[in-house]
C-alpha cells in the first residue's frame, strides 16, 4: 500500500498528480487526511481523503511505502497538533 498524506495547505498538483499517476499504474494508493475529514489545499480546493488520522497515530504507524513531501509548514503543523 502507498499512502499519500494530506494536510491543510497542501499543493494540489504535487499531491493529486502523484495520486493520479500511481492509480493509473494500478498501484494501491490511499490518501490520508491529517486531523480532519475535509482537507483544504493552498488554493482553497477541498478534498475528502480515503482515511483520516490524528497526529499520535501518524507517529506510531506509517505503512510500508509513503509518498510524503514534508515542507517546513507541514513539519510545524505536525508539531502543533
């Protein structure tokens, strides 16, 4: 399973283009919302992730393959959750 993590302020093209290409390749992809059932991009586009997790779960169990771009903003977001 491949997990693509999404948090408020994510970049639409970086996240959803990655998901699109992986799914077209018939690879198992799950989008994971961090902390909310609705995740809003940096351009105001709201998406509904496949699953939602909280910070504590994220730190304990990540899965075997992760597509995750940790920007400074996301690192700060995780620290404050």
